[in-house]
C-alpha cells in the first residue's frame, strides 16, 4: 500500500496499532485510543488479531479458574 493517493491528493494519515499481550491480559492502542475504543478500531482493521487477544485472555482465565478448583478440591 502506498501512503499517497494515486491522484496526488493529501496523503492518508498513518495508522498506529499496538497490542501488548502478557500473562495478566492485553493492552490495546490504536490511533491514540486505548482500551475498548482501541479494540473496536483494531477489530475493524485486524479482526484476527483482536480475536487472538480476546481468546488469550479467555484461556488464561479458564486456566486460573481450573487451578483454583484443583487446589480447592485437593
């Protein structure tokens, strides 16, 4: 993709997207927005990345819940 339009008009603004994934969850930043607003913007342009971040949090939550149950039943 070229940053400039074909007809020589104004250049398109740069898009900034960052997703930081850690053991405690994820942080999303997109075009100066954070949190849910950033996740909505990322979901529009990069749907697979947004689903991967949500799935990672869901899997970690399930693992922590399973660990708590296993310790409690012990």
